[in-house]
C-alpha cells in the first residue's frame, strides 16, 4: 500500500470511529428525547455505508458488504417514508 492510500484508509477509519461514537451518544440522547430519531437514522445510515465501503475496499470481506448495503438502503427508505 502506498503512503497516500494508507493515509486515506486512516482517515476513513477515523471517520468510522467518529460516526460510531456519535451514533452511541445520540442513541443515549434518544432515550430521553424522542425527536433525535431522524438524526440518529441519518447518522446510522452514513455509518453503515462507510462500513460497507471499508469492508469492500480495505478489509476484503465480500460477503458482509452486500448485507451492509441492503441494510443501508432499508434505513434510507425508512428515513424517507
């Protein structure tokens, strides 16, 4: 792996960690304030698509990626409807 590709991988993993932390914090906030649901679903969808991309591109888990993509699409449909 080149240095530039390694830097991009590190940035994506940091983004994944940050989104997971935000999802955790908003989930706790959702217990007390139900109006956080839309924000929580949007952030969770972003996290799932980022997980799918990282699994496909860097971790080579070909079986998990389609499942994550399907889950992400289901969540987008849930947010829209």
